[in-house]
């Protein structure tokens, strides 16, 4: 029996690098904090089939490249998108046996403490994410997907859920007044990476998602996702599509009647699992297909 090697990739995962931008000890400093993963595909079949490592760029070299580029790439390091593009371009353009590179970045936000030029505090509102994919097919530029994860938002009313299909296993009671909360994971694919203001575009999309969640009356988390996706595309014309994954962080009204107390949607039990998981993609048109921009991994 003859077996065939399918898709394979390798690289270095979770290279945690912090870059401080400083002209001197006394000058005003800026900081970025990235967790970078590199995945390379190409002419590496022999490494699997025969154990021949002649074409394998070591994963240690991948780590060293990330660390060196945190200095060499200059101002490109200030945004995770441009940093990831610089890395992907290097691996594809400078390592002959690499056919494609996927760079993923988690960017951990830090905020300056007051006007202090050297002091920062970690902001845990969310983790910013980036996926950059670049192949060696001519002059085609890298595709860029920005995003965030763990962005927790909640509204105490203006949310209802009723009229749903019921079968013999349905026990959930309909409601026209509930707490709705979720931890947003969002990924949005850019139509181009030319002359992009990555940090500005990121802030624009996050503001649109936040405003849409807060301002729209919700008939279901599905409908809220639709509103959020539309607002993001309205605000960011360079975004082709946005993918949203939102767990329903349930808040159940606690029965206080055993204590002779009323509870008019005031005291809740916040339950972390199991949870409903609602996911959807909002595109500019039916013709948009940005699937190649996302990290395919092993397609599992």
C-alpha cells in the first residue's frame, strides 16, 4: 500500500516578545507586547518521509527571526499587522523552500499610566489578534485578518428572547426582558494591506462593534451579531467581511421567594457553562470569498 503525505506545516509557536521604543532612558517610551507563532509550508516532505532535514529551517531559527525582526523591522513593529506582514514576506522571499507562511499574533494591550513616560498598566479588555498568510505565487501580497478575542460586553435590559421553536425537550421560558452578555471573538479580513493604518482601523472596528452592541435592541444574540457585523463594515470600508463568535454568557434570575424577597431582574446567577455559542459571518456581498486569508491549520 502506498501512502501519500497530505498538508503539513511546522514552525515555532508562541514566541513572546516585548519591544520598547525609546531614544534614550529619559525619553518618552512606547511599548508593544506580542505572542507570535510561525507556520511554514513548502518543500519539506523529505523531513517526514525519509528523515532528511536538509530543507528544514529550524524552529529555533524561526524564533530568532521573530526576536530579531522586533528590532530590524523598525516602525512596522508598532502594529501587529505590519509586523506579521514583514515576517511573512521574509520567510517566503528569503527562504527558497518555503511556499507559504502563516504568521499569527496575539497583541496584549498596555496603557500608559497618566502622563508618566515610562510606566504602563496591562489592559485586559481583550487580546488583539492577527493572522497573515503569504504564498510565493508571484507578486501577490500577504492577506491580513485582524481581530480580537475575550471582549466581554453586557447589557442589563433591551434584550428579549421568545417565539422560538419548541419540542418535547424545551424547558426554557420565553422572556421580554433579560441580561445579555457575551465574550466576543471577531476576525475581519482586509481587502488590501497597502498603505493601511492598522491601529486606526482596529480602533474603528472595535468602536463600531461596541456601539452596535450597546445601541441596538436585541431580539436574540443572532440578531445582535448581525447588527454588529453591519456596523463594522459600515465604519471600515477596507474590510471585506467580519466573522463573529459569541458565547451566550447566561444570567439566570435567582428565586428569592423562599426569603420573602422579590426579584425584579435585580439578582442573577452568572453561569459559565454550558453556554449557547452563536457564530456568523457578515460579508459586503455574496461574491466575497476571503476563506484563503484565514489560518487553515490542518483543517480540523
